[in-house]
C-alpha cells in the first residue's frame, strides 16, 4: 500500500525528528498550510463571533484574578494564564488567538510524531490532518474563556510523550511527563487520574526499574504540594482543609440521583447530615425529577437546578451573609464538607443503586456526550456579566454575533454521534489487532502504543462515569486518540489483507 512513508520516514527512521519535520518538503507544506489556514479560519470566525464565549466557570477564573484569590472553586492555573496574558494586553481577541496558536502548535507536534513513529497512508493522514486543522470545534474551544484549550494542549502533548517513551526512553521524558501532569493538574482537577495513566505508560516503556519508579513518583511530588497548598488556603476561608470545594458538591449531586429509589435509615447518617437528608426526602416527595429532567442537565441536575436540594440548603447556611466571589467561595465551602460526607455515605451504603441510577446514566452520556458549551453561544445570552466587562476592558456588557446563538448546536449536533461511532469502530479494530498474532508480532511499536491508548481511554471512561459530568468538551482528547488509532489500526489491517 502506498504510504506517506515513501516521502516521510516512518518508525525506525534514521533522520532526527526535527530534520524530519523541517527539512522534508511535504512536512513544510503541512506546516505552512496549517498556519495559513488556521489564521484565515480564526479571522473569519472572529468576524462572525467578535466576542469570546463565557459560561459560569469563566467568571470564576476571572474573579480569582479580580479579587486576588489564592483558591477558588476551580484550580488557579488557568486564572494565572489569563493573568499572564493580561500583563501584555486586556484584549480578549488576543487571548483567543493565543489559545488557538497553542492548540495549533500542539496538533502539529502530535501529527508529526504519529507520522514519524508509525506512518499512515496518504488518505488516512489527510483525514487526521483535516480533523485537527480544519475542525470548527477547535475554533469554538479557543474562543471560550475556559481552561479547555490549554488543558487539551497539555494533555495531548503528554500523550505524545508517552508515545515517544517507547522509542526513546530517556530520563528527560520522565521529567517532562511529570511537569506536564503537574501543569495539567493546576489547570483542571480531572488530571488527578493522569499519574495512573503515567504508570501504565512507564511500565510499557523499556526503562530499567529504578527509572520506572522515579517516573511513577515524580508527578506526585508536584501534585501533593499543590493539594496541600489548596487545602491550607481553603481552610483559611472556610474553616475546613478541603482540596476541592466543588468536589463535595459533585459527590452529593452524584449520590442524589438514586435517592428516589432507596430507603435511607436516618438514624445511621454521618454527623451533621440529618438536616440535608430531610431536605432531600422532602424534595423527592414533593417534586421528584423525571428522567427527562435529569437528562436535560446530564450529571449536574442537583448542582444547577436552584430548587434541587443543594442550593436551597446553601441558602439557609451562610449564603445570605456572604457576598462577592470570595464570599461565594466561602459559602460553597461551608457546606461542602457536609455534602462530601453525605454523598460518600450514600454511595458506600447503596453501591448497586448508585451504579444503576447514576453510573449507568453516565455510561450512556459518555458514548453520546452532552453538547453543553457547544450547544449555544454564551449560554444563550447577548450580554456578559460585569467581571468579564472589567477584565477585558469592554465598552459595555453587550456582545454581538452574526449567526444565531443556537447556531453552534446546529453545527455540532453530529459530534456526539461521531464520538459514539469512533468508540465502536475503534473497539472493533483493537479487538481484531489484538487477536491477530501475526499483526501483533509485525507491529510491536504500534502494539505498545495501542495498549497505552487503551489504558488512557479505559481510565478516562471510568473516571468520567463515576466522578464527573460527561460533556463533549471533556472528551476532545479521547476523541483525537480514538480517531488516530482507528486510522492506524485500519491501515495495518488493510496491509495484512494485501
């Protein structure tokens, strides 16, 4: 089968990677087209959407800077990033271009690494190239004042490092993967499972055991100090040394999905949670949510609905006397330990019901993820809140756009189905490859990479189903990994049939 490897060295190439990228005429064209096309696409996009995209999380990041907070509901890493950009300019347009440029460079590094290490037929390489560099999803991602673009970039670079570990298992790669995990963790707490993925990748690489152990420990040397720092700063404001204030809310929210189908013995509840349980019982008796209600806000119903137990309880326990972003954080933090204890108790005592009424719902959500941010622009509003106006030095709170607010949802409705189809097709390709002894033996580097990808995808699936809402923007890196390995495995299967 004719492959780009005729012009581009595949795995085992003698030329160094940088020479492969910059001295090969085909690769230089790939880079040039990516940058020119990216600039043109983003410029057209910004004509259609002159202002960035905001959700409630966006204002949390901005408030962290406006109020000089050392801790907030979300990790402070992205707040530090936009603060760094703010040193040069308050322009929101500049921020969007920087975020898109970071994505662009990341995708080039990933694309060329895959081509250098494994090669792809021209038609498959072009599919991956078009997905990465001509995909409106990444324009929207860069246009959001959210951590997603930066987290996506760090995560994909990290995964690329895992691919390189098998080819060149050096100490510097172990150090770099630890730094990347640390950076990802201060941007989004989801990265808490990355060290587990790292263990799998290091075990598959050909490091000697002393270096393997060093590589496994290094990420925690960066994560634990940040956890300790966050706990101490949270204790100063709320009185409790919590790592994630939002985590308590999430655990209680997850557990409450099963409440209408269990009988709770209130005499066995953990201390301080009896009142919360009474409110939960009253809510489920008076206004039990239907399946349609729960499906409308996948995995976050009891956090987002103002009348659904958690926010009413909050209103009677501190919110009335606390104002502003620091006050809001204190209020959420004051009830978080109670929510944490209550949610964990319910899950421990009713694990089967939890699996049935929350985890199974999240399994379905995983394979057809909710559009969420991709469903509409600026959460359906034509204005921004004051923190955004202040931070970006905007003339007014009003935002304008040429398409309709719902246009994003009309464009991206196909992506959840595409993600489901990718999972199914990838599973079939992986099973065929792993059960074909001849293919495995002839493609050992790809076998190792596939096992690495499977570890990442399975761990991400488990974490997503158990602990977090499943929305499309959280599954972008898994989507890229799925598409890449589906193409790689399909090519090898075609080769085997020739």
